[in-house]
């Protein structure tokens, strides 16, 4: 099914001024937002391979700030000082000067109307899908069980055979035969690429995550504060470490998994460590899932309980998302890594015009309302942020008026037109370049290419998007 993006009845300046969307919100006693508009974290792939800020990073965030949203959240920024490609990092003091340039440009380009937050993330190792021959030659750990399984199949004694012969025999099997001999994780490593999980507690560095992560996050928070950010958003969502601790799929037996008290234990410990590392005036919130949207995963009932726990522990805001998991990701091409937004849970996270049912607009708002209602029932005033297919004023305003959320986040529409908040507020909504909700931008992210929007990434006379690493951002991005 293909849904049309409906025409929008844009407000006059007077109506916008009276709206809830453009009213201020006291996020904390010391941080009042100029409006309830929010540009959530997006990964533009513009940092250096060493995770350092570039001029393109600064231009990117300055351009969003020029639209004067209430908040701009800087992309998922790694808390460890480890190689992670052209993603921003904050795991060492050497990153602070560059990050300060981003915080400063957000404040400057918005005339002080926009608060600068930064999203902090931890992630576990994932490898590219290997060539089968290479997998059997180098990556598979040959075990006695493999030898016994081959013996049962071939009627030959493989117990004393040289390992090179065992590897060669395994590589010669067809797909069905491999499925009979390899374990589930080995098959996954062959078909999808090896991926670490928080439940791999046989690995010392995974077992020790609860010991090391609170301090790593706290140190990153302190650096973010020194770089001039107004707030920090802890990444507790999607396919990454902290979300995996919260997931129903977390079966760790060390007190950090199993039932909800165990699964929420580390996120609470990280929160407490971060709060202790920050001044009281620095905002500390998180992004979490209102539904994992995978078989056996956490649902909105889990999310309600988790949000209440986090709210009672002092989280200043909770930004809600959905899905985006590795468990149902599409099989990558050989040489590429699995991408957590390619399966059904990814489509739930970023609904497109081809989504089934009622279409993409505001698709996640009912779940966000459930979470907000749970917070209010628990006596908590914790502000919530909702996102997902919000590309117009009327839907955003209705979400606020009906109590689905306290703030409205829009990533893809802000990418399509970073001025859209300002245009709507000043009665120029008819000039807004509407997002087509085709996920053109997401497809670039999937290939780790510089993220752009199909509405502005072509220069005059070009037939194809430029992506040579030297793209000059066309108007309005080069203002």
C-alpha cells in the first residue's frame, strides 16, 4: 500500500503563537525550552574516521539550529575511545574542542532559542557478513561437536583429522547440510555476520559491562558539560547496549537480566552515575523504546514500567521511539554489516508511505501516549518526546493537545527543510518542503554514506546525487 502525504492546513502567525507546539516548556527548574519542537539525533556520517568533528559537522548542526527548534540533539556519540568509523566520539579529552564548536554554533545560529543536547551511546561489536570460504577458513572455531556431526553424516572418523581438512569439508557442505551441523550462533555469523550480545557473559568484556559502563557514561557526561552542551540524552533505544539490557531478550543470570528489576538495574545505575557527574542545571534524559516490535521483545507494558522507574530515579525527560532492532534485520550483502532498520522493527521505527494499515503519519503516538499516561498515573511530571512520521503542524499540535506527548520530534521533516519550524511559527508554512517519507536518507545511512535528503542533494545539471566525499551542501545548507 502506498499512502499519500496529505496537504497541510498551515497556521497563521497568530494561530502559531497561540499553539501548544510553539509554547515554552520548563524541562527542568533551570532549563526552559523556547518551544516544544525537537530535532532528534541523526547520524550524518560527517565526522573523521577518528571520530573528530569536521567543518561539515559544524555546518550541519548550525543549519538545523537556524530553524530555531526548542532542542537539537547531536548524533549518537560514542563514549569509548575505540575505532568506530566517521561517527562522533566523546571518549577522550581530545574531542572536546570540536564538540564545543558544535554546541557553540547551535546557540549562535538560533539566537539562543535552541538548546544543545548530545546523545551518548555504547554499542557492541558487529562484523560484516563474511565470504563463506573465509568464514570456514578463518572465523569458525572448530569443535569436537563439528567433528562428531561430520562423522555421523559421512560415516568417517573425523576425530583425528587435521583441522584444515575439517574446515574444507564443512565449507563443501550445502546450505541445508550446514544448518544440521552448525549451531544457531554459528549460522548467524555465517549468514549475517557475527554480533555480540549482552548475554554473551562467557566473554569477560561482556560480563564486566555493568562494572564499566556507569563510569564510562559518567565521564562522557562530564565532557559534554565542559563542551558547553545544555543537556545529555542517554541512548537506551534501538539495537545498542543499554537497550539490550532493557530487552525481554536479556536473560543474563548475574542480576542484570531476566525480570524487569534485573533488566532496568544497569540503566538506573548509569543514570545515577551520570547525575552525580553533572551540575544540577545540566539536563539529563534518555531515549528509549515504547515497543521493540520483535518476537519475544519488550512491549509497551514493559515500556510503561521502565519509564516510571526512570522517572522516579530522576530522568529529566524521556524521548520515545520504537523498533530498530538487529533481530529482524534483513540479511546484508557479503562484505556488509547487518543494519537494524531494514526489517519489520525498522519499518516500525521509521514508517514510510508504503507502510501497511493506517499509514505512516503519527503511527507511534498511541504507544507514546500509553507511556506518558503511566508516568502521570505514577504521579510523575516527566516530559516525554514523541516521534515517527510527524511532518505537519496539525498532527504535532493534536499530539500535544490530546496528551500523547509533551514535545514533538521530527527528524526526517527537519532534514527535508531545516527551516520548517521557523516557517510554520512565522506563518510561512506554505513554503515548507514536505518530507516524502520514502526513507531515501535512511538508505544512505544504511550504506554509511553521507546522509542527505532527496529534496536538496542534487546540484543543477546533476542526474545523480553526489557522494564523492567532497559534496558542497547546496542552498539552503551553505547559508
